[in-house]
C-alpha cells in the first residue's frame, strides 16, 4: 500500500491538566477513506486528543494538520467548517431543541443565522431551511429516529441520544468523523445497522476515526488500529497486529 | 364626567407603565431566554436609554447657582410633523443606540464569562454606569438632581386624560412592534442558533456556531430594546433621576422576577409575568381609595405586595419552574411574509 498524505495528522501534541500529561507528544496519522480505531485503557488520553483535534482544547505543544492545512489553534466552529466533526461520548444534545432541530442547527453555513435575515426573512433563507429539513428527516430515518423528530431531545433514551449524536455529526457534511464510543449503550440490532451504515459511508468517501472499547467492533470494522497509553501511541497496524502487540497487552493488563 | 376622565387618565398611565416594563421583559427574554445570558445590569441600559432620550428632547440647561445643568439639544432644530416634534423619534433611536453601544463595550471583556460570573460582571458594570458616571457628570446629566421638564409627544394641557391616553396608545404600538419583531426573530434559524448556545455552548461551537458572535448579537440587540424602553420611560415620567431615586438594581431584579414568573423563553409569558407583578402593585396602591380599610393597615398594604410577590415567586420556582406560560417549541417556520432579496 502506497502511503498517501494522511487526511489527519498530529505532530507531538501535548495537553496537560494540572500535573497530568493527558496527551504527551502524541504523533499519529489517519489515512483518508479508512475506519481507524483508537483503543487504549481508561485515561490513555483518547478523548482529550479528540477534543484537541476539533478545537475544544488548544494543544500546548505540537501541531495538527487536516489535509494540507494546520488546524490547531483554530476555533472549534471553523474546524467543523473544514469538515472535521466529533460525536460526543456522553451525548451533548441540545436538550430543549427538538430532535430534528438538533440536526438542522448542525448543517453548516445557514444563511438565516443572523439577526437581519431573522427579522426581514429572505426567501433564500426559507428555501435553504426547506432543503436541510428534508435532509435532516432523511438522516433521522437512517438512524430510525424519524418518528421522534418533533420530540425534545432531552426526552430521548440514552441509546437514542447516541444515535442523535451520530446523525448530528453527519449532518455537518464532514470529511472526517471522530466517533467517541459510538455504539456504547446502543442495542445489538441497531449497533449492527449503525456499523453497516458506517461501512456504506466509508465507501462513499468519508473517513472515520473511532474510539471504541468493544474489541469485536474494532476487529470487524476497523482497517487500522492505533493503541494509546499514557498520552501517546504505543502500537499501530491492522487490528490483528495490534491485538497481538505485547505493549498493548501490557498496557491493558498492567505490567 | 370628571370622575370618568380621572379613571381614564389613571388607567392609561398604568397601562403605559406596564407596556414600558413589558418591553424590558421581552428584552431580557431575548438575552436570557434565548441565548442564556444572565444580564444583571439591565438598569444600566435602561438608564442610559432614558438619559440619552431625555437629552435629545430637552433644551440644554446651563449650570446655575441652584442647578448643575444638563446637556440637551436646541429643540428648534427638529422639524415638526402635524405639530408633533420629531425629536421624540430621534430620542428613542438615540436611546436604543446608546444602550447598544454600552452593551457592545461591556460585552467585549465579559461575554467570555459563564453564567453566574457574567451576572456579577454585568451587575457591577450596570451600577458603575449609573452611580459613577451618570450620577457624577454634573453638567451633563444633572448630577445627583437629574432633571425634569421632559415633554411628551402629545400634550393636551389640562386635559390630562388625553395626554395619558395618547401616550398609552404610542407605547402600546411600540410594545406590539417589538413583540412581533422579537417573536419572528425567535422563530428564525437565528433564534434556534441562539438556543444552542443556551443549551450547551461547547457543543454549539463543535457544531459550527460562532458562539461569541451570537451572544454578542443577542446581548446588543436586547440592550437596544432596553434603551428604547428607557426612552419611553423618561417621557412617561417626565424626568430622569439617578439612583437612589430611579434606576436601582431593584429594577433589574423586577425584570428578572417578571421573566421567571411568566416563563423564560416565552414572549407572551414574560408579558404575563410583567402584568402579574405590576397589577399587584397597582391594586395595592389603589385599594385604600376603593374600599374602606382601617387607616393603620391602609398605609402598609402597599408593602404587602412585596410579600405576595415573594410568595408567588417561591411557589412558582417550586411547583412550576418553567413559569406560568412555559417556552413553546419554537420550530422555525416560514413567516407569512418574506422579502425576496
């Protein structure tokens, strides 16, 4: 396999909380068109790394590039504009917005999101609204939440909120989706459906970078796996290779 | 007949007062109910609006032995339309802009603060505005004396009921226009984006919202409305006076109580909240003149309203925290009229 320029690359990024180096000079890359798994014991720094990539935390050292562009230091709303989005591990749905509205707000560059357009209403705004509304309903159908489109997001069950997270992330028209434990708490039937949805989307050119603890999911879904421990990658390769890696076993089982 | 005109004047005066507070409640609802901004400095924006409008509609007064003097504009520069000076229209607009500019400069350093810290900062800055600046700018604002002699757009001399009734009509139109505009904006995609900031600011950022800019828009627009309300209040009162006489933090908390009682996020609700609050005030003030109440009690009854408000507030927070009229689902809908541009 020829090594193309990776879609996402981090170079020696570091983030500390108090005295803890949550992510410690972490360098890794995600190739375009793959589903790349990110595994590691609790506290390995996986979620912190994700939050740096999407701009919620600024890295203290190092750089992050997406395609050819450096994105570290950009505010989160500009990074999502460039096509990187994350679905949160603990759902962060907008509670007192409806399920459908949660998707509509995620669609990028809505021409109606300024006070002048809000007051004087333009036809273009409402045509756009109509268009993304259809899109949002299709997306909800994909994750089987369409009967609940008008319910408040806070009224969904835990598993349904995970699905909403995924649908909302896809609504931003991303190139790269960071999934933080997307199927934890989702029932097995729906998990299967979700995973096949991911494969379909990957076939359509989307790239996924996924934190997942369920090794079955990692083994069957991921093309590449990166294992993290104490803030930096310790192994990388195909799922089988990583699973056999001694350093990985040691990290999980303790030395 | 004399009695009837007296009642008309009294009721009109009260209803205009209600409309002025209604605008304040809607303005706070734009900031707090939509974008989740804990503005505790309402009185600063209201007061700046009142003073700015008062200066636009009065002639300047030079400092004298007994008066500190205040700024003003020579009223002859304003053209009159059908006998009504256009200075009032300018006054309202200038008041809104003055409050919006103040909000802009307050927002730049403070909008990064989260909920309760933002409340403390705005409370402090509102007080600084009124007590440090407005109260001490002797030759500009009338200093500790403030100034009176502010006219109304429509004056009918001794026919007080006409003056009061026409002013109520004017303020009612202002309230209606503001209500419809804010409702429309709340239902728009912009209102929806503001609510994402209210619900979860980090998530809003991660899903593409420039949350600082959205909060700034909401805060400045809300402050503009507070300034407009201040202008209408200055005309209503025919004078502007610095804190402790007017524009104390109690006014800020009154608006908060109105919004909490009525229903945060619901513009009809906050108007109902304003009504509940002010109607109690009106009734307790007028009751002794309507029915026979023992003298000792008659003086105190006004203060019983504070107890009543306190009890109502506690009951609502305990049993109906979403307010009398809770927020409705504001699903964005194409309005009846849209411009094609």
